[in-house]
C-alpha cells in the first residue's frame, strides 16, 4: 500500500492483512462452512424436534442453520415464560463445559461456530438434555 501521509484515516479500512483474512474467510464459507452449518444445524434440530412433546417446559424449538432457540415455559398452553428455569439450564451447562447463551427472558440460544463437528453437536445436545432434566427436578 502506498498511501500518501494523511490520505487514509480509517483505523481498519484498507488494511491488507484484514483484507486477506476476509477473502480467506469468504472462501472457507463458500467452500465448506455454509454447508457444514446446514448439516450440523439440521442434526441438532432433528435431536431437539421432539423436546416439546417430551418436556412440558419446552414451549418451542426454532432455528435455522446453527442459530437455534429452545423456549422454556411454565405452561405450554399459556406459554408463560420460565426465566429462572432457563437461567438454571445455562448455569448447569456452563458447569459441564458447554457455553450457551440466553435470548430474551426464557430462551436458550445455541449459536456454535461454523466449524462444529457432528460429535461436538451431539455432545452439546446431550449436555443440554441432562441439564434440562436436572433443572426440572430441582424446580
């Protein structure tokens, strides 16, 4: 880059290292990571799909790709939110090495990295199921 002094004042704009990293990221996304997100997200959704029927505290499971939400409720009919239950599930998951976030007042948000493997996805769902069962027993 041969910018004359003072010609470019943006902190990150035009940085050749940042541009190279962005190009490689786009290449990886197009080559494999978007497809992996669809596959891994589909696997997770398949594992979670029956949770509302299995657990009376799960109102809805929704998502696309790897952005997935598990809504926790006090009652499936009224959809009254269960924030304390959600918070307990997050806490239990953290204690077991699984980092998940809350979304809104009562939803567990899954947003794993695009490079997640099937084994890692299975581990996450297994841990979440264990945590949900514990939180239900404690409630």
